């Protein structure tokens, strides 16, 4: 836990490699939009990274196709991906963390980040959904840890040590103890 502006926040340093999807969908700059759409449909994804000489230079998303081709009543087979791709492409290094990727997404207002190795070759992709999945899992774990370690909660129940029913049992070291047993342990 880290204290930040009178709030408690959980700081995670999960390596990006742990959450990225490897082998993202890619397409060459000379491909047409209909080919990009077909590849995206085949791979069941919402984007494809545009490569030039095996290096990423842009990204084409469903929104690019809808707004820049369909809404303008253009024929997808006559429009090339390099004409509608979003560029400059914002990428993130594979050595970065989930937190680093989230900060980059916010700063650059993007929902997808291609993950590149040291030679700038694409090795994966991470999306907002991927980061939210990790965040939800961490939040669930934290809630479970907080619940397990709640020592000040008073509940009715059976004392784990003396088996007496009480309206005032508290969790102490993973045991529910009545006031008498807490007193014996010098716990109030």
C-alpha cells in the first residue's frame, strides 16, 4: 500500500509481459482496408498494427474503418491502410510495467499499445481491457486480504477457542474469539 494525497492506493509493478497478448494482428502498409477488415475478423480483434519493413508505423482500428471509409462511402478495396491508419504509433517497451502502460494510455489518450522489444519489433499488444482485468483481480485480492485481516469487526458467533456463543466475537489471528478468550490473550 502507498499513501497518496490522503488516499490509499495499491501500487502494482506487474511486468507488462505478464498481461500482453503475444503475436498481435499485423498488416503491411500496402494492404487495402478490406484485407485489414478480413484479417481483424479472422483473428477476432478490433485493430491491426501496420508494419513497414517489419517495424510498426501505425494502427488501424474498427473506428478508423467506420469513420474514415464506411462513413465517407468509400470502397474498402480501393483504400490502403496507410491512408487511414492512426499515426504516429505510440508503443511501449516489453520491460515496462502495467502501471507504465496505463500512464502512457492516459497521457496519449489511446486504448491500445503495441509492445515492442529492444529492436522495436512488435511482440505483443496490451489494451485497456487487459489492464482493467489485472486491476479487477488485484482489487478482489485486496478485498479478500482486508476481510481476512479485519481484527476489529464484531460479529455474533461461536468462539473458536472455548466454543461459547457470543454477540461479541472478533477475528484474531484467523480465529473468532469471545471477550473472555481475548482477555486471556490480553486483546481487547
